[in-house]
C-alpha cells in the first residue's frame, strides 16, 4: 500500500471527526470534480481519503496536483475491487464517522454539515444515515442536467427502525454516512462482491441498528452521458443470487424474486444461458401458476427488454 498523504506532523496531531472515503479506478478526468466538492464543504472537521484501486491512468498525478492538508491519497498495489478499496479507506480512517462518496459524483457544500448534524442528534442506536440524491446526467464538459430525485425508497425523512429497511432493502453506499464503530463491528464490505455489495452492507447494518433518512438532495449522483448504464455480466448474476440465498429468511419473498429476476437478466444478457435457465426454473417453481414467470423467461431467451412502465406491470403478479 502506498500512502502519499500530503500532511504535516502538526496537522496529523489532531484527529478529524469525519473521514470521507472515495474509492477510484481509472477516473482521472472525473476525480477532480468529486474531490473539489468534498474539499469545499462548510463543515471542516474532516479528512478525505482517496483510495486508488491501481488505476492505469494519470490518477496519481491528478491526486498530487490537488494536494490539500485534508486530502490523503492511498494507492493499492493491485486492483482488488470497490469493496476492498472502501475497506482499505476505512482501515486508514481516523474519524468517528465515515462517509462514502463515489469518484464520479458531487456533493453540495452543506452535505457534511447536514448529515453529521442529523447523526449526532439521533439516538445512540441509530448508526447510519441515507440522504436523498439528485440524479444528474453529466456530459463531456461536466455540465449537469437534472434528471430526478432519488429518495432511496423513503418518501419522508426521519428515523426508521432497521426492520423497515429489511422488509424492502433499498439505498446504496453513495452518500452513506455511518458510525465507524458500527461499520467495523459488522465486518465492512464483503470483498468477494463487486456488485450489490452496498445492498449487502446495508442489510447487515439494518440487522443490528436503526437508521435515519435526510430528505434533502445534497448528494449528486452522476449518470455519464454516452456510457452504457448497465453491463450484463455473470458476476452481477452471481452476486444477486448470493444476496437472494444469503438473506432468504430475512427479506420478503417478493424482494428475493426481484433479485433472481435481475440475476437471470444478467446471465442471459452476457450469454450465460445455462445459469439464466437455472434461475428461471427456480422462479417457475416458486410461482408455477403465474404466467408472468413464463413471460419473463421468454423475454430473456429472446433478449427482449420491455419499457420500464410495462416491465413493472409484468413483474407485479410475481409479488
């Protein structure tokens, strides 16, 4: 591990209250936008730890050009995936609160101030917080086009019991704010997972702790124009099946079927038909009397994608 921290011994003598973790891989052009948005926070008692997952591009030079007393740059010797990168950041974190920000996103100047204040005021059994997120399309010049507000499955802010999230797991690690002790107690991210790893983390957190939602879109989640949003892969399918099996006795049967549908979509999409058919046979056994299971199978076999509205109507009978 290479630590290229730009800090003096005097600056390190006082521990920050918050550690912002930003994993990055091959995003040298986008990284400055994300870093600058964190460094521009009105809340100042924080450190920013950028974990470079062995990027082959100019990421080290970009990080060096943005030298700041609050910025710490760590470089992994080999590419180990986003889960390992986030865990590496937390291992180096000195704050009692950790925050996850992705390298292609941007946070508003009040993001840390608002999220940290809510977590400090919350009861002791509230271990993590989710913000609403503004989803924006980012063009080649980094101009943001607002798309919609992602409420992370919660229409109102406030404190929720962990069981609420377990009934219908939602949200992601983008903008997640949580107590460092809670993260370490549950063992951090599962490093065998490179997809849906944030859902896995949130479920394990919700099994032990309550959480809060801040109904302000202070986190800007970027959709990169011209980049395919979804890349079907057997790895994604495997990770979704893993979720469905690991939490079969915790989440609702509907959520498990949703994960398996998405797993089958990934398998068929990347040509892994044998695995896709195995998942669809499971779904048919679960709902043999519902034509929707057979419709999905036919659609996947023929690589047909339905419009979002119609897709919801086809899936609804499987609930």
